[in-house]
C-alpha cells in the first residue's frame, strides 16, 4: 500500500482530475497486477476514486 498526497499551492482541481485520468490509462495499458485503488482529494475537497482490477 502506498499513500501519496502532495499539492503545490497553486494546483487546480482540473490538474488533479487530469493526473488521475492519466494514471488510470497507464494502469489499463500496462501489465499491472493486483488491485489498485487510487483516491485523490482535489484542492476544493472533492474526492475522486479509481479502482483498477486487471
């Protein structure tokens, strides 16, 4: 399990959403194994969850 959280002071919600979408595409195109759950909280406080099961 890995928990990462970091936002530069001027990070926007759209940048977080874009990063999550890119990460999801990378997982779908890779040989990733196991269950991946990614939860991102935008600067506005919205929670975005991606669950990946290959």
